[in-house]
């Protein structure tokens, strides 16, 4: 859940500052943009150059750079960040934060921050147990700052006990879990299908369609951003998900898509069937490439299993099922018929007659028709924004059913 987040890492004067290097590396690897702000004392333990190299951004230490006169605006930094993580948080900095002091850039940024603040203390055993430290931590928690508890082990003084900064891997996992737990679809499982299916004629040829998968992938990404556990079943496509945690199942044929959907549908809170699934498939698939002989060539076709209808028959009262209708004529009539026959909660209608809608475009124009036949028509939008509209409707229905 940290991918795409803008994160400020505050580094204080502590021997545990060496762990900040690994923490920064893990956050960058997770896809976050990391800005490091160090206290002057922290530079005695690890160099700004090291952390700048890992974060790929200049490290900030002072309010301004004397050589250039450039001002580091603490207010802008506080507004820029999605998360502020102070690790290690020394006893001295914790006291300043609790008391509202701002005698360095980091504490000024803290007082300006509008985002969630996490702090991972690091200090010796006696300092950690001191009543003043306990009181400061309680004060910070009363401000809704989030404590990442220190671990127990050998300390720099040679003592053994509590006070070690949590390991970087633990910090990343803690924050990732905390961010996800606050999202609207945390703990919900969503199944999404995307792309075309290819129905083999022989080892070389197939029957397919022009679906690119763009709409389905946009929907899957949006659900992931809302905290859902997303399974994406996709036909052949060059599209890629933004979020690495999406479970991607690659299939080729309608039969394979059916098998994958049946495997994951039962445990899903919602399913959005965006794939363009073939209605027919060859009766026989040649084992060798079919050679050109006659002027006429015939392929016997049979119906594929209607995946959406199958899922509609299995749907429970707590599940949300959504289908798509891409039409060229009698659009609303055909969409409503599909909505009712397949036991859907709502259907997303788009028409190839609308310029900018349909396959292979970056835009779409949709109408949502729900079970009571209430229609909501949206303007032409980028598919990412169309996904927001669709996912908002699904979220609303999930909340209503659970």
C-alpha cells in the first residue's frame, strides 16, 4: 500500500540511524517517493550522501543552504507528505515533538505535517523506561501519532533490554498494514476479469476480439488502491497492473476463464466481469496447422459456457456481481435484459456508437443501470476515472450488504 506514496523519513541522532539506510531502500523498492530530513546530530552517525544516494533526492538538514541561500520550506514539506516516519526517534526529539518545540527543520516539519505521523523510538534502556519518556510518548499518541514499538536486545551501551529501534522490515510491514486497515475496502476480496479470450482453431490461428484489457486493469488497480485483496483474471494483453499485490491469473480461452472465476468467486465479496469473453468456440481444434486448399472453409462452433450467468446463479445475498454490455444497437434494452437474466447488481453499458468509447481507447463513456433500473450516465472520461465511478458504486453496495 506504500506504492506511489510521498514519504518523509526523519532521522535523529542515534546509533540506530544506520538502519535508516535499509528503511529508505525498502520504501523506494516498494514504489514510494522518499524525502529524507535529518537533524544536525544525525549527520554524526550516517552521512547525508549515503541517504541521498538511496533516496535519490537531496537530503535536507537545515532551514536553508548557506552557500546558495536556498530555503527549505517546512510548511510545504509538511503539506507534500502522505506519511511522516521518524526513525530513529531519539528521546531528545520525542521530547521536542511532545512539547511543540521546533529548533530544527525536522521538528518544524513535524509541526507542519497534515499527514499520519509514525515514530520508531531508539534509545538506551534507562532512557526508554524513564517517566519523562513515557509521558512524552503518551502525549504524542494523544495527538494521534502512531508508535512503532522498539524491540528488545543488546543495546549500544552494552545493556540488554527494550529500546532497540524496530527493524526496517518490521517498520515497513507495520505501516503498510496500518495504511491498508484504514482504507474503505480493507479485508474485502474482489474478483475482476479483463481482456479478450482467444479460442483456438489450430496451433496458429484463433477466434478473438479487440479488447485491450485497459478497462479491467484500471478497475483492478482502483480496487487495490481502496485496500481490497484483488484477483485479476485476464486474457492475453500487454497491460500491466500498477499495484504489485494484485494476484494476476493469466488465461487464454473462455473455458480457462470460467475455471479461474469458479475457483475464486465463492470467497469474493464482489466480482466485476469486464472481460470480453467469446460466445462461441470451435467444436474441434486441429492439432496441426490447417492448410489452404479450397475457396471455402467452414468452422463448426459451439456455445461457450456463459460465465456471468453461471456466477449469477451462484451469487449469495452478500455478494455484488457486475457485468458489462458493449452494444451497437438497442443499447439500453439489451443491457437491461442482460442485467435481469444474469442476476446482476448493476450493469455497465457502453456503446460503440459513442466516440471515444469501446476497445483499445484510453477513454470510455458509460451508463450504470442498477437492479431497480435506475440509470446514471457519465460523461466521456479517462478509463482510470471511469474505474473510480464503477468502484465507488461497488463499494457502496458492499457496505450496504455487509
